[in-house]
C-alpha cells in the first residue's frame, strides 16, 4: 500500500494506546503491511506527540526496527532512570531488535497470575517463595542451564522466557519480576560467584537461588558456598544490588560469552555499554 487513508489513520490513532496483546499484534501486522507509509505515520506521531501518543508510536517503531536500539540503550544508561524489566528488555533489543516484547510481558503476567491463584492471605515470606518456586520451576519448567552455560542467549530475558532455561542472573531477574507483579518485595543480591535473590522482610533475611530451582538458603549456607568457591564472605556481599549494577554485570557476562563464541563485534558492543555505565557512575559519584 502506498498511502494510509485518513479514515485508517484515525482508526490507528484510536487504537495506538490500547495495550491489549491481540490489539497490538493486529496493529503491528497492519503497519508491516503498509510498509514505509506506516513508518512515516508513526514517526510523525512520535515526533509531534499527537494526542499524547508519542510513546506508543515509538513502541511500534522499535518493533518495526525503525529505531536504533543500541542508541536507545546508551540513552537508558545515561538517564540513570533504571528499572529492571525495562532495562533487561532494552538490553536484549540491542541484539534482537525485532523481538515481540509484548510476548515476554504476557509470559511474566501469566506466571504471576498463577502464583496469585495459589497464594493464601497471611502466609509467611518463605511460604510465598515456595509458591513462586512451584509455579516457576515445576509448572512452567524454568531451570538452570548448565550444559550450554556460556551461550549468550542465556543472558537475554526474552530468550530465557522462550527456552525456560538460563543462568543465575537472568533466572533471578525473572524471579524478581514475578514477585513484583504479585506485590511481594524481594531484592537482587549479586554474590561474587552466583547471582541470587534476597528477602529482607523477615527479622532474619534469607536468600533464594533460582539457578538451583529456588533453593532457600540462610546466610550461613551462603557463607559456606562462598568458602567452597575460595571467596572470603564480606558483609557487603549480602546487601541488595542496584539495578544499574545488575545490567552492567549482564553486559560483562555478554562480553565474555561473545568472545568465547568468536563474535568480536558484539563483544565490543557490550564493552561499550560497560564503559558507559562506569563513566556515568564516576560522574554521578563526583557530583555527590
């Protein structure tokens, strides 16, 4: 199609902010059918923020591969407005720009909905984690990837949601996203040799290891694990890890993973992200 008729433009504008999964999929198919005229229409809406729909137009432009996702992630780093789910998906799109992000939101929504079905009011934090464990690791079949641990796809949330297997940091992120959807506060904890999840709502904190099927561990268990890996336990290891550090750690993992796979271009791309995180952190520290 060479043009978009005014009546069709109006229909698109009315539907653009509808976040229903099927509506978005239908719109995306229609935009792909229209080709360049749809890209121009969306760019106009995004640039002028017509009817306050700019962010929704940018969403579709990203889905159509019309926005530089590498630049997007650099801008995200500079913003310091870090949110885990947004950051993980923006990170993924620096390699997989055309992936349907809405599909991943839906999987997480489905997991959380099932957890809510099983939760009983007034249960302890440990029991809540056991319910999350049942849903994630038994009903949905998530597990730690040990045979192909260094595959870069293990570092992308979308790939882990599709394949149901990942490394400690991505499985921990999915655990946190699930808990957050259920209104249950957990924290990321980046131990030197294993990323985990911490619960600090009880008088004595405990930790969850999603890579091992959600094993619930005490501080003593973690200290023993660290000693076994020739690491001297320190109090700082048991504190929550900021989102920016999580994403930077993902980037460091990807540098190594792409080096091992022989892809220097992508290894360099993630090295540039690490450099940007470190630069922003230094500048922010100087200003404090």
